C-alpha cells in the first residue's frame, strides 16, 4: 500500500507524534510506502484565499470555487497545494493524525482541507460520494482525546463520538469518494500511564496491518438518495 499521513500536532514529542512515527516504522517494515505531511513542521499556511493560486480569474471579486475551477483548467494552484494534491493522487490510503480539539480537527488541518480539496481538481461536476475522485481508495482517522471513552459514548457528557466525527468521515472523506474505515482512537492519553500508551501503539499497529481487511463504514449509496429524492418529488407532484 501507499499510505499518506497528514499529521496535525504542534509537539513532536506528543503521543500523536509517537503514533505517526510508529505508523511509519510498522508500515515500512511490512513493505508499504509512506509519505507524511507534518503540517506544523512544514509551517503549512491554513488560510484559504487568493494565495491558493498563481493566477486569477476575477481580480475584482474573490469566489474561491470559481478560482479553483480556473486553476484546475490552467494548472494554477500554488506550489504548496499542488504538492499535497499529488500526495493524494499517489496514495492508496489517507490517514489524518490529530488530537480532538473542540470536538473537531485542529484549525491547521481544517485549513489543509479547505485549500487542498479544491473544486474541479478534487470534486465537482458529478465527482462526489460514490462517483468521487478517490473512489477505490481508503481513508481513516487516527486521533487522541482528552476525555475517556465513556464521555464519548451514546449517553456520554461530550456526545457520541460517531456523531462528532460524521462531518469528517462523511463530509470530507466520503464526499470525495474515499471508503471510510472505522477510526482509531486513543482515549484520554493525557491521563493514562506508559503501559496503556504502549497498549494503544500495539492496537494501532494491528489496525494499520489489517487495513486491507477492514470493512468500511456503511453509508447509503448515492443511488439510494437519488431514489428517495425522486420518490419525494413524485409524491409532491401527486
């Protein structure tokens, strides 16, 4: 496999850093290829605006999707974005490695998505969900939390973790065609001891080495949505 890890944590000595380093060793020892974008180390700019492009379609009024479509036509994306797009094209598996901050991804990772997942180049013109650009590829979240697993259960104080991750799983990964694998989660890493952290690394190793055998999260097919919409429209018409 060709695995692309987008790493989003400012501290190299963090457990997120340990997970990414461990993933690289484990995968390469199993003869897989790995590329890592360490966003903080790269000083990746998360601000999405005209700096995304080397040219402009409309100099008077900025519409990001218009500029993305134009950049797709003329190969006008800024170098830092083009390099990340090439890694997405290269990989078989995409992994986001991050700490859960305010029930979502760190801003630098969201900015990476805002800039790199460009209309025309990554999605649009019918390229979404089952017909997405990255159909046949897999994507997975690897994350750490400050709270315990029970806090993120269906009755937990923080809400059900599956609901919190749905905008990433479905709204980012699945939207552009990835098969979405269940997430790997290291719970309450700032509150557990070294033994539990080693256990997390062992579990993560097993997850990484079984990616090709892991069933994707089941989402309704695009055709099912189309059928429901057509049925609803027909009912309204009648």
